[in-house]
C-alpha cells in the first residue's frame, strides 16, 4: 500500500499534537507552588509555560517516533496483515 505525501503529513500532524499534549505538563510550576501571583488569578496558573521550548521538543520527539514508524512500515514490520495476526484477528 503506497501512501502519498499528504497522508504522511497528516499522520505526522496528528502525532505532533499527541506528543505536544504529552510534553505540556513537564517543567511547569504553578503560582501556588512558587508563592507568587497577581491578585485575582488562579493559583494553579503556570508562571512560565515555556511553549516555544516545548514546541521544539515536541517536534524532535515526534520526528523520531515518526521516522521509526516509517522505517518499520517500509521494512514490513508494521503492516495491517502483521498487526491483525498479532491481535488474533483474521484478515
């Protein structure tokens, strides 16, 4: 089964967003934990979310996972037939 570039891009896009949601909580400190905060703000609000840094890490991690999955798919380790046999479902 041949995939087009748009299919690979869509898979990478979904993988990137899933990875972003996994990396979001790392390194975040709330106003309550640091004892600082403006009056009227939520004590659980982050002080510095560092989104730029997290986006860079998200891109790196998702690129590694995507490249590994693409290699496994091209090598024949990741196919519908093989996965259905591993799960015990007839194909």
